[in-house]
C-alpha cells in the first residue's frame, strides 16, 4: 500500500474519534464496549502506530481490554482507586476468600465494604481524603468512569475486566510480601539452628 493511501486509510479507521477520545479520558475499552473494542482489536497495529505518532502508548492487556499507558500522571484519583483495591483485596484475603474469583464474580454492596470499618482501614482512607460512605461511593463511581466497575443499582456494583490492572498489581505485591516473609522465616530458622548447634 502506498504511503498516501495508507495515511488516508489510517485516518479513516472505524470509530477513530470515539476510540481516541474514550482512551484519552482514561477509560479502558473492553468487550463490553462493543464496536469500539472490535475496531481496536481488528486494526490494533494501525491504531497503535497512529496513537504513538500522537504521543500515546496503546496497551492491549492479555485479559482483552485496551488503555493508554501514562506513567507520568499518578493523580490523587489514581491513588484512591489503587488504595480502594488494596484494602478490598487484603480484606478478602484475610477472610480466606479466593480474591480473583470473588472480585470478578461477586456483586458488592456499598454498606458491606470494609474500607470504613476497623481503625487501620479508616485511618488509611482518611489519609486519602475518604471519610464517609458517600465519599467511598464516589471512589467507586470514579472507577466506573474509567471502566473498572459497573453500577448494578443504587446500592450495588460489580467489577469489570479492566480491574485486572489493579488486581495484577495487588497479587504481585502480595507475592513479593509472601516471598520476603518466607525468606525471613528461613533466615530466622537457620540462625536458631546455628545457635542450637
């Protein structure tokens, strides 16, 4: 294909304006987004090349969603969303739940969330500027705007596939913590054995 024809074809990519604007606002595009997702999936390399020319890095996550990677802009909103997920994952893990399965299949009720219960969670959320159930619900609504959650009704919500961005990070951190703990136990055991000898 000649350069001129290729340029015209790229500018005529299906749903280009809507895809770009959606991604630029920080929303993740998944199969739930229908035509936008399918346009990206079918012409991924062309979208990727075009966005790269515009200074954006398109990521296609293995769980089948797309987003723009922006490592330079970690905002208070991003921090609140990450904190929300870290607390939820820790709470579910402490209850012996299978975290990934629960997060991806359960319908959550705002009033049952652990974030404003217990002194440690309350203190952590307060430091992030979240003090009331209404402010906690606002965090979930923000997550919906970015494609991480979906409102079921006024009282409940569920998570959508893009939440794996947070889940992957939570699992990675939990794995590192478990590894560090195992090394500490091994070191302590070895030291104790040396003392006994």
